[in-house]
C-alpha cells in the first residue's frame, strides 16, 4: 500500500514539474511597431526599347551596275556631296545596239538635211525660192543636228552611265546629307539596282546625324492612357551603367500591336545627349516614365498593410496599450512598390504593428476577417 502511495506521489511531482516547465517556456510575444512618415512617392512604368537616330538616310544609285570602288568606311563622318563609291555600268546589249543604230540613222538624216539646206540656201541667195521655203529647210537641218546630239548622249549614258555633256556622273555615289555612315551593306563587285517605280533600289550606304537620337520603345495598353506628349523620360542604356539620359516623349502610336498576347503601343522620345559617352545606334534601353507623383504625403511601408480575407479591404493594427492593438481601416493613395500613401485612417502619431511577426493566433484572427 505504501509503495502505491509513493509511486502516485512521484507521478504527481513529475506532472507538476513538467507543467511548470511548459509554463516557463511560454513567453509573451512582443510586437515591434513603426510610425507613419512623410515621403515623396513617384509611381513609374518602364518602357523597353532601343536608341536610334532621329533620321536615317539611305543612299541609292541612280543607275544599275557593279560597285567599282568604295572610298569610305562605316563610322566615317561625311558632308553633303562627299564621294562614297563609284559604280561601273554593265550595259544591256540590246539597248546598246538599239541606241547605236539610232545614232547611225540620225547621222544619215542629218546628212540629208544638210544637203537640202545647202541647196535651198544657194537658191535663196539667187532669189529663186522664197524666204519661207529656205527657213523651213534651215529648221529641218537644225532639228536633225539636235536629234543626233540627243541620241549620242543617250548612247553614252547606256554605255558609260553618263554623257560627256553632263556636269556630274551618275556612276559617282555621293552623300546626300551630312552625318556619320552607319552601314555600308555592299562590297566592291556587288551588283546594284537603281531606284525606280517598281524597285526600291540597292542601298549603298546609310547616313545619320548621331547628335540627334531618340528612344523608341513599347508601352503596355494598361499604361498608355496615363501618359501624354511632353512627359519627361529617364533613359538608361544597357551598354552604359549608372548613366541616365533625359528625354521628352513626343510620339504615342495611335494603334497598338499584339506582342506575346499583350497589346503594346510604340512610343518615341527625343534624348538629350552629352559628351561623356559616345552613344551608338541600336543600344538597348529602358525608359522610366513618371505616371503620377506626390510630394510630402503621409506614408507607411507597404509591408505593414493587411487585407481582410473576405472584403480585401486594407487595414493596419494600431497600438492602444502595452502590447495591445486595434484594427484600423485605411484608405490608400499611390504606391511606388515600397511606400504607400495613406489618405485616411491613421495619423503621424500612431504606432503600427509589424504584422509579419504575428503568432498563429493572430494569423487565425486575420483569416477569419
């Protein structure tokens, strides 16, 4: 009997000790708090794109042929009228024979007109024929001379690419504007085609003014309605770290295009460059576009917000006493992803619970809201 009593007492002592041990392990959760603050909040969107020259001019030949010589390289600065390349004409055999035959026929016509002119001149001087008849013969003779000159020039153009009476040869490819040569897509020996109504022609070189660059990018349809011409952009280039160039938006496409299931609108902005870096055409770029900005507004960190599970309305927990908090619904303004504007619900003096350290009990209460 005594043995049973001792065992019972021992078990009770062990139970008490275990209970006291568990009780000592329980600690009161102390919540940290933060106060609201004044902040400047800027809501931005990012447009991806590239840097391109404001204007690119393609130089095309005035006559078909083969590139005989290229005098300049890509990257060279040129002035209007500078010689870039020359083209060697490869005449069409049929056209050449036809033009040569025309010259021969007109020579015969000219000889006949000269004989008629000389005969009528002699008769007119003797008073045999009237002045009108002589003038008609003289006109025919002069027209025959002019027709022969035209045919000879046409023959030279077909054979050489230019006539001897021309001040500039069509075979000389010259810059039509000043700037930098961005690209020469042909080489010596390449066959080129002149620009005409049925063919755009072969591009000999592309020239652009590298001091006038624009940002060309895409904006999502959800953001395009919030921007307008004249909006300031900050352009950062993938090739130049830590440098941002100011730009001004001057074009928003009236029609969007679907890109991977999302509608995108093209935008353009004139970029202001400086002399620190040489900006090359085609650099990938991102443009920060300010959609909305508010200065010195009541703000808190977004991490302090909680949202009711049923209504999805935002609220915070404000300290009312020693480790005691009450729920406060808040009205939100703009956010930059880190800080959010508080329009109403709390004041500068309130202390807000950092809710990410809540216990399981608090989490359950939040889920039940």
